[in-house]
C-alpha cells in the first residue's frame, strides 16, 4: 500500500469514515525524500529497538521496521491503531501500542502494557535505543522535555519532525557579542533541551510534503543527550534559576533574578559579576555553561 500517496490516504480514511484530527495534529508525511532523510539520520543498526511516536498510518514505521530489530509504535488515536493492523500486517517486528506517549517511561519496557486499558499484546522488548517521530506541533516542547528527563540515566538518540520555528528555537545559541536584538539568542525552551542534549537541525521539510498541509514548514531535528554524563548540577535549582532569569525576557538579569529568587539586588549583582556576567545582560545572552556556573555558585547565596 502506497502510504506516500495523498489519494491512497484519503481513500483509506474515507472507507472508515475518518477524517484527520486537527486536535491531534494529524498531518501525514507523503514526501519520499523526506522519509529517506529521516531514516538516514536515524542511523539504524540491526540490533536497534526504536520507539516511534505518533506513527499515524505507519508510513515511517514500515521503513523503520525494514532496518531495525524492533519497532515500538505508540499511537494515541485508536482509529490509526486499527488501520495499522492492515498497513503493517507484513511486519512481524512491530508492536503498535494504543496509548499516550506522555505516560510511557522510555527506560521501562514493562510500562508499555500499561499505556492503556486495551488488551494489546506486547512482546518483551529490549531497551529503547532510538526515538523517531513526526510530532504534533502542539506537543513538541513538552514531549521533548519529558523524553530527556526520563533518559538522564543513559543516552538518547532521537530524530524528530517538528515545526520549523520550534526547531530553530530549540537550537538557538547566545549572540556572539554578549548582547541581543529582538529576541535573537537563547530562550527557555533552548536551555531546557540543551541542558540535557545537543540538538541539531538536519534539514527542512516543506508544508506541502504533508497531507493535509499544515500552516508552516517543518524541520528534521536530531537530538543526542550526551550531557547526561555531567551529574554535578542540581537540576531543580538549575531550572529554578533559569525560569527566574527568563521570567521577563526583555528585562535585565539583575532585576529578574533578584525578584524571582528573592535576593537583594546588590548580592545578585555580585553573584553575576563573580560568574563573568554583566547585571544588565538579558537571559538570552547566557550560555548553558553560564547557567550551570550560576547554579553551582548559588549555594553560597542560600
């Protein structure tokens, strides 16, 4: 079955009285070149167990199953699960799970059977080694953060299709000059991801490569959480400081931090100077290392 054909997809859905769900962000990828690029970026090995997020009709699932040892595809729409019984019937190394990916612990394969109350048979899987998904745009930031937080005890290699602008925000860097213009620099989402991982945009995908076509283009985002090996940062304190710093992104750090952390301005200024940061800088000009250093030295101020 040619799942990269918009006509085939329309007929497949119409035969069941189904329409793509805007609420679930269902935009089916129909571009063969983009699919090849995603698979190529995943660098699949014969012993890989792949977690696929939001498989939809199974177009990516088919290609993943040809190269990986196992594919565990988690789908929230029961209609899609029923359709994949047909589109994936020739692949014996695929488990399609009906459930919410946000309830899935990537390090505990037993949790697969607890994703929903359905009696979906799930074979015992080995540890997930790769994550691939065409993410609903509305879910991207929250889902990526959860994936990274749930894999801090080991490496995560993820290849995700995300909204172009979201991908660019995730991969943002501080401006070279230490100053910023019109929000060009780091942001809370970028810090939240880069605390754990090194994200990289591999390429862009036109909105016309999907059916139905979304309003914006997409990006293929590669994420590797190599930073899980750095255990010396208090995560809760780190994000408390970062959130305070970004509480009013256009305001100076000294104001945001002194207010958000309930510190005297004079002490806040000293703390920033000690870490090579000017009090009048904005949060978007700071690197991950800046935030880590602030977190470590904050102990003195407590």
